[in-house]
């Protein structure tokens, strides 16, 4: 069964903001002649690689709510310019909205079991709703 990761999307004001940021990063990679993939670099490398690569996603927390996910394509060990090891999480670049769920702040990333992951919101158009409204709907069990 797939194992997921969860990560705070720091500095992001909403789903549209995240999508624009991903598009800008992909355009920059294209301009430099690099592989056109969305890569998120993190300091710590997950140990449960096989489970994550078996269909796992990175769930993004935006403004205190789990809001979207991106499929994880690969986990690559890398070293930065200072010689410090990192992990590049290679993502699909396709942002999929999920049921909004409150999430407290944390540092780095965390594992998220498949049975604990929020459901996809295919076809539902909630991206433009205010976060406070989504929290209230989730609290009422309507999302």
C-alpha cells in the first residue's frame, strides 16, 4: 500500500498561488534546458522509499489546511553546493485538490498513511473558497 508525505507550503496564499509557483519553476527549468519536472528539495531523506514510490503523493498544507496533493515520481539523493546531502522529491506537477483538513504546523515533512490521507475532490470546485469557510464546512462534516 502506498505511503504518502505531507509538507507545509510555506509562503503560499492558496491553490492558485501554488500552481503559479510550480508553473514558474517549470518554465525556469525549461529556459535553462533542464528536465521539466517539479522538484522539491528537502534536507532529510525518507527511509521508506519503496512504499512512497508505490503510488505515494506529497500532500501540501496551505494556510493550516491540507488542500492538494501531487504524485511522487521519484526520490533522488543529491548534494548541494556546500556538500550537504539533500533529497529531491520529484513530483508530477499536477495539483489534485483533496478534502480540506486542518493540520497543525510542523517542520520538514511527515509520513502520511494511505488510510489517513484526505480523499480527492475530483469535479468539486472549492479552490476559490476562503480558507475560513472551508474550515467551517470541514468542521460540519460537509467537506
